[in-house]
């Protein structure tokens, strides 16, 4: 080996472990979006299927690779060897290598089909059913009203579910294809406009699980996230009751001013956002803001919900989420006459902080 070849070999030997670090880090079991840390029956069945297929593939690899290596070594040509005997066709061998892969396919297909049907058919069709609607670039969640009056309780980007219970999920989209994915709870199912899909989920442990849109849906696709909060039945019931209540009228003067702006002709927030209890704010383009201050994050899980971030979101949503429809379509960002002053933003934020 000449010295430059040796040097490049050594370079690779040093570089490879470094290149492997991101790969190994991606597999870290505590990763919040790891499918290897399955926390519910759906995710567990999918993980088991993965392992089943993985080991079937390992089996095929070892057998095929092993035979190949053995043949290569055993029948390799040695110096002075004459031409080998020529043969054409070998019926038993050909039948064998047709049946063997067919058996491998059966071993893979049977559990695959069983898992697909298990995941598709809810074990409890009467359990809590939530409608998920995908929007560019956020998630709408609709719950049946706790009073059973047929109304929907609408919220966004933070999905609360009772822990240890089956939850049925209807999936739909307002605009383009999206995909609903909570890696620790269930594999992705697409949100298809005009063609409702279904899945069921169950979280076996309380906690927060990250979710993510998993079907490229435009500019801000990577920033279309959500959170699942799995909590005890009583906590969940209390949450749903609170969400079902209309917003209270603000008493603080600054917040009152913010409400007037929100519902006024200059800012026109009402045209895209609903605040239950307000007769004016009935917009459907953006997330329901009736209880926005109760949510941990805004802008589809991208930033924490606090006073400073709300300010920044209203002042310049584009700086948080490139491409967002709020920036694209709200007149306050394109019409200099409507541009919000610092005082306007402060009043709007004060109003939003009363929506809890
Ligand atoms: Cu997407």
C-alpha cells in the first residue's frame, strides 16, 4: 500500500465514528419522537411488526449471504483448474428457491395484514371520538361537547386524551394532504381533504407526547407540530369542561381595549379566529382562540406560549413561522395604514391572556 492510500484509510478510520454520531444520536431511546419507545397498544403492535420483519430480513440476509460466500469460496477457481462441468437447469433447486421466498413472504404478510386490521378497527367504537382537521400549518381538534348537546368543543395543536383509554380519531383536511403522526403512540395516517380517514390511539402512561405532520404540505410543513397530553380521566374531564365554556369578558381596561381591537376593523383578528362567547369573532381560517392562554405552545407547537412570544407572533409571525397564512393574508402586515402600534400589540396580548 503506498503512503497516500494509507493516509486516506487512516482519515476514514477517524472520520467514520464522527459521521456515525448523528446516526447513533438519532436512535437514542429517550428521543421524544422515537418509535422505539412505544407507549400504547397501537405503537407497540407496529413496533412488534417492525421487529418481526426486521428479523425476517436478517434471516434472509444471513442465509443468502452465507450461501453466496460459501459458494464463492468453495468453488473458486484455482490456478490450473480445467473448465467446470457445464449444466443447464436443476428442477429440485428451482422449486426450492421458489417455495422458500414464498414462505418468507407468508411469514411477513400474515402479521402485517393482522396488524393493519387491528389498527384500523377500534376495540371500542363507543369510546371518546375526536375529529382532527389538518390546516396549513396547524391542527384543529374537535371534541364532543361534555353536555352531549351535539356541539363541538374546538381547540388547536394540543390534544388532550384520557390515559389508558381507547380514543377514536377521525382524520380530515381543510386544504392539502397532511399526515397525523405521534411516534410514541401510533404510526402516521394521512389527512386527506374530502376523504375521512380513521385511526385509534391509546396512551398507557400519562405524559406529553410530541406529534408532527408527516406529509409534505407546503412551506411551513416542518413547523406543523402538536402535542398530546395524556392525563387521568378526572383531569381530562376538568380540561374538557373548561374548554367547553365560552370566554369571559375581560375586566382589565387594557384587555378590554385589546378585545375591541381584536373585533375591530383595523386589526380584523375576528375575521380569521373564533372566540366562543364573542358574537363578532367567528373566523374559521385560524385556530380557535377561546382558551388560547391555556395552551402550552402557540403556532402549532413551535414556540412556548408566553407574553413575549405572543407579542412577537402578533408583530411578526413570519419571523417565527416562514410562510404562515396569518402573515400572508392579514391586512395588518401588508397595509401600512393598519400596521399595529406597540400599544395595540400590548392590548391584544393582554386580551389573549384573559382567554383561559
Ligand atoms: Cu405537513
